[in-house]
């Protein structure tokens, strides 16, 4: 059994969603290893739902990989780290192509897509054309966060620079409140919100404030009371049915969502505590 197969063997695969999610996550971990070899974590830290999944045992799969520079650097070039990532996959007998995703407007996020190169994959891997990982790096991060080193043992033992849990929480609440998906919802935001409350994680309100100040036009003093009011209004205006539908492919136990309702999430808000 090679290392790639060893990594995959840790997952229970019974359905097509199981297979896709497991392979997706193995690719994410290999990507982290390549970034580590390239020295990426000297300048950046991992955050978001995938970080929560890989390093803190969140029971839902994730798609994107979000990173933040440790300080503003407009000259940062994500492409400098493509080669070590590609080489890490090659060392495990896999080939990938990394290409830029063009954005319609200028942002602080450097984006790329990591996807299987079906022209060079074997037949087994050609079935995975839909597995695609989006990588984003915030080059002008809101400050007020702290980081820690987290260990992965495969494909080899290495450390990833990560946001601490209270700051991961702040990033998630910012996304839940202000993510602009028009008529869609991202159920993963709501699943993660529940996880933070259940696990009694304190919310770093200062970092949340810094995030909101950087991204939103707010002409008043943003307080915890304002935050609670905004969050409850978000819950009241969101279809919980759509929330459940979006998260369903990423979790194994759908019974977890039976209690989900507007009233349930409203009560979770009252259980938030702060750092």
C-alpha cells in the first residue's frame, strides 16, 4: 500500500459522496504538505472550515482551502508555491495542474484551482475530474488574530501554521453574517456555528470586529449587542430547509440536523461566549 492509499484507507467509504469527500480531503492534506515544503507557512496561516475539519475533528467535509498572510504583503505571489505542491503529488504518484481563477473585480484574495490533470492520471483517477480544490490567500488580512502550530502525520510529519479556535470562530461568524450568495445559503457556515457553540469555544470578538470593519461599511460603533441583533436577523431571514440541503452531502449523520430550526439557532446565539 503506497502513502496515498494509506491516507485514503483511514476513511469509511460506502457511497459516492464518501469517496469524493475522502479523496478531496487526502488531496487537501497533500497540498498542505507541499506548501510546508515550499516555506509557505513562514508567511501565512491556515484558517476556515477545512482547517477546522483537518485539525479539530469537525464532522463535516470541506472543499476550499483558505489562508491568510501573517501581515499585509501586496507583492505576495501564490504562484511561487505551485511547484512544491505539484512535486508533492508527483512523489505520491499523482499529477495535478494548478491554474489561476480570474475574478471579475480586484480583491485582496489570491486564488487558484487545484484540479486533477485527467490527461495524465490513470483510469482510476480519471473518475475524479470533479474533485477540485480552490485555494485562496488573503494578502491584506484583518489583524487581531493569533496562530499556533498544528501537526499532521501524513503524507509525512509536518507542522501547519493555523489560526487558533477563537479566531477561526470569528472568521466563520463574519462569513455567516456577510457572505453574499444572493438566493443561496452555505449550510456549512451554520453547521460550524453549531460546532463552536457545542464545544464551548470563545469567540474573539475583537478579531470579528476587525474583519467586519475591513469588509463592510458600518457607520456606527459595532458592539456585541449589534452583533447579536445582526445574527438573529440573519437567522430569521434564512431558510433552514436550504441550510440543511446544502450541508447534507458533506456529513454522514443526517440525524444531526433533525433539531435544526429557526428557534434552535436563535437559542444558540444566546449561548455564545466571548474572548
